[in-house]
């Protein structure tokens, strides 16, 4: 029987108590459109044999949204079984070329986007930000996608403007920053993840970082829940800005007469129970009417951007979940879909184009809405 870290899958993930009830598969946003079936994979993992995994290209369809984990009546972790199976695919070099390139780039460049480390801080060239060596109350950990993606760079820039308006004392690592590893672990590359974790903890310690604030729920999640030896407190930016709002330091004065609907990111909402802070920030903007999806908070539907899906061509067919969400938002009368995650930004912007709703609905990060309310 194949083992993972010297244990069988059944032992490692305590799978012997699985009821085969199928709640995990029933709740999986991909199972209707793909051969992905967490219930079946748990069963296969119990009877595990290397060959069972090797032809399963659809294992890369999993977004690691963790809905299967939340729905399981036995508190099992089907998502971790899938990540473990991906680790075996990596060991056997049965990896889609795009995933392989993302992993190699992360090893070589410190980011999965194939970009040069020396260009990581280009987005901030005009902003005269403090560097971590100068010391600050917060380290703003920017993340790979806000640092390099031209659309998401505007989120980082907006956040800087809002931090300054709210009097947040912060610094950045600039070109010393490297990938947090959240997606790397979920793609199954445990060794690379551990290397990134050790490097990042060392950098944070060297600069005496006590508080980290992130743009991305994915970076937040991995620092908060998975980094060993990290002493710093970790915040998603919506938490920090909500505190500044409550203390009267973030003043939202300009009116924005728009109907706004909020997409809960899986790594902020479902996986870390941060539901209220993003909503409070949006609804505190004068003139904004906050709408809700029927399926919101714990029941929210994944955008399909997590778990390495930004680098893996899905085998899933049919309408993507982000397209379904855009159609639902339009039907509810929303003019803006507010997001709080770089991957939601990219998947939803793509979905607006695919559904033909350009000009009818916009996608904005909460930080971009806040900029409109302070300036
Ligand atoms: S929900 Fe839990 S108990 Fe039910 S089939 Fe899935 S893993 Fe097994
Ligand atoms: S983590 Fe999400 S996408 Fe992956 S198997 Fe579980 S429910 Fe499906």
C-alpha cells in the first residue's frame, strides 16, 4: 500500500470512520462538471494503490475551497486527501506543464508567475513606502499576484492609499518578499512549501516583524494556520481597516450611490470565518446598498481560482462558478461585485467578459471602493 509521510492515507487522515455518505461530493462545486468526487477519492485512498492516482488529471480541478471538509459529519479532510494524491502525482512527474512551470518559477524566482524577483516592487516605484529594514508597526505582505499582475497591482496601490488615510504605520519587503506558499502546498509540493515557510519566517524574524497584514486571504490563511515558528500576529486587510473604522481613524465621507454585492473568498470566509468585517467596510460607505447572494457566507460558492487553479487548465466542462455568480449578481440588480481576494478579482473579471456583462457590472476590490469614499 502506498504511504504518505510513512503512513497509509487511511491512518494519516483517519479515513476509517468515513461513512461514504457523499455529503462532501454533494457540496463540491466541481463534482457536477468534473470527475472530481471527494467521497470516491476518500474510498480510493483507503484502498490505496499508486496506480489509482496516476491517470487522474481531474485531481487538478479541485480548488481546495474546503467545502467538503466543512460538510463532513465525521470532521474528515477530503481536501487534504486530494492534496496528498497531488503530492504523489508530483513525485511521479505526472503534472500538467503549466503547474510544473509555476512550481519551477516559485523555486527560481520566488513567485509562480514567471516574473523576475528584481521587478517585484515595481508597482510601488512612485509611492515612497518604508522598507522593512526601517521598522514599522505592520509589515504589509503584498503577495505575488498583487505585486505582478497589472490589474491586481491597483489593489495594492489602493490599499496603500487607504492605509495612509487611516494612519497605518506600515512597511514592505520589496524585492525581498517571496511567495507565501499557500498555493504551492495545495498543489502538493510540500518540500517547496517548507522551504518558502522557513525562508519567510527567517526574513520576518530578521526584521523583528510583530504584525503582518495581507492583501490576499490565501497568504493570510497560510501565515495564520500553517506556518510553523511564526511569532507575528496576522491580519487580513479587512480586519485591520475595520478596526480603524471603529476607532474613527478611517473616515469614509464621499458618497458612492451603487448597489454592491460581496463575494466571500473561500480562504477568508469558509476557512477562516471572517464574514462581517468586509461587509461592515462596504456598508459603511455612504450611499452604498449592500446586497447578498442567496448562497453567502458559509454557503458561498468558490470562484474556482484557488488550490493552484490559476495555473492548471481544468478538465471540468460547463459554466464556471464565477460565471454563475456574475449572472446571479446581475439578476439581483448589483452594479458592482466587491471582492477581497486577488484570485476572485481575476476569475470574476474574466467571468464578466465571458457572460457578456461588460458595461453592466464591474468587479472591484473593497480597497478600491474605500479609495472612492476617502478621496
Ligand atoms: S462527507 Fe465525510 S463521511 Fe461523508 S463521504 Fe465525505 S469524507 Fe466520508
Ligand atoms: S476542496 Fe472544494 S473543490 Fe476540492 S474536493 Fe473539496 S469541495 Fe470539491
